[in-house]
């Protein structure tokens, strides 16, 4: 990981406890990123997407179970309103 971070100097990486929603929101906002890569377990994917919407950041989610994906789809109007993309 450190080799990638040295090569791509504008890339950041943070460890955090996704159960701590205020800290999650803070880290996403502080990052200054335009896209967040979410590789958390499925139970947290909806919370991460909501945090991205609040921070006005696009989200790339590496996968969810069907029920979680359906919950994420319900946020489509919020994403469109803020001109964000979630993949």
C-alpha cells in the first residue's frame, strides 16, 4: 500500500470505524476527494453512501448483497439532486 501512496501522491488512505458516523463524515469531508472507494463489508455500505451524499462526494462501492443494493438504489433521488454518481 505504501508504494502506491508514494507513487500516487494525491491518493489518501484512512482506517476508521464505520460505526462512528461523525468520524466517518469528518474523514470523507476532510479528504477533499471527489470519489470515495468503499471496500467495507456490506452492512456498512448504506451508511458510507449516505456519508458520501452529505459530503457531496461520488462513491464507488465494491459490492453489496442484493438487499443492500436495493436500499442504496432508494437514494437515487438524493444522488441526482446533488449531481453525484454511485457505482
